[in-house]
C-alpha cells in the first residue's frame, strides 16, 4: 500500500455529506488527532472506537477500509 488510510480518505472529501463516506472523510479531515500516517487496520480501528465521536457505526469504516485496500494495492 502506497498511501496512508488518511491520504486515501482525503480523496473522498467533498460537499455532498449525504454520502456516508464523504461525511466520514470530512470528519476525519477535521480530527487533528487522527493517525494520519497509519496504514494499519488495527491501529485505526482502535483509534476510531475509542476516540472518534463522529462515527456511529464501525461498519462504515470497514467498508471504506475495503475500498482503501482495493484502490491502494
């Protein structure tokens, strides 16, 4: 994987917050503590579960992570 999960997410940012992936990306972009250089599923998942107020359902993270893996191989 060439880029971090954060870098991938930033490609999903945009004004259409009705799309869950876009809202998630926008929220992560505003999270100053997000592990920006990580490519590790466990590290990011743990961070989101215990520190991120903006994600209600970890299924969304899993879906976006799958896209990340597919698009970043």
